């Protein structure tokens, strides 16, 4: 099996409880500490086997880390880990997992090889919002419920609001409209992308 590590919880004697996002489910498994074990961390893609035990959760074994082309790029890896960590609180209550999430991360790995990391992640996130039916392309203000026709601000989940309703950063309406429709940030400058990245970090 293959999957992405989205959560790690230390337990006794350096053992770990690991949550893995696989193609069709979230897997929680016990990882025994040992010198022969490869290092694992949040954001790693791994190939693994599960061994059923008398405990409530299976044991993680035969773990092989599957590398990325940019895994030694500290900036990209740092941003990747911050993004992928958000999937655990977002998905932890779901029993049957849509393959979309796994393949969204698979695609993002390839895009990040050539593209700016913050732009790549934000563009991936906007497709996630669309997939979940949470992308508000009607541009009705979350707070006052009046349509937005001019400058716009965004809050958590990239929800559009009037700038005067939140007193937060103002974006040109056309830039955000194009971003929502085309799923590309080509019209947004680096400071705007960084601002949207910080909104994303509030939670998926």
C-alpha cells in the first residue's frame, strides 16, 4: 500500500501512532521504534504493509519512503509539510475517503517540481474547495449577504467578503474572480499569493 503521512502522535518509548492518507481511506497504525526502521515524518509518501495485532489498531511494517524530486529543497518541503498537516483535522471524521484527496497530492508533487511552491499549493487548494462544493463563485458576502461587485476580501476557506465588512486586505475583484474560475494565480503578485497562503494555513 501507499499513502501520505498526515499525522504523527508520539507514544511510549519513542513509538508512534501514524495516520496515513491512502487512496480510499485514512489509516491509523502503530509504529514500533527500532534502529532498523527508516525515519518517517509528516508529508512523507511511504510504501507500507499493515499487520493485524491484538490491539485496536494494526502495526505499520515494511515501511519504505518514496522520494520526491524536491525532497531536499527545504523551502518546498517546509511548505508541503504545513499544507499536508492540515488534512488530518479536515478528514479525520470521514469513514470512506474519496480518492480525490490522494490524487490531488500526487498531482501537486509533480507541479511543485517546476512551479513556485505557494502558488502550486494555493491552486491545488482551490480545486479542493471546488470538489467539496465550497468554492463561492457567486461572490455573495459571507457577512452581510449582499453581492460583491467591486473590491473583495477573502477569509478562511477563501470565502469572499466585502473589504469594509472585515477591514482586511483588498483584492481587485477581477483577479479573484479569475483565480476562482481558472484555478490559476497568474494575475496575483507574490505578496497577494503569500497573503492567501496565510489564509489557507488557518485550516482547509
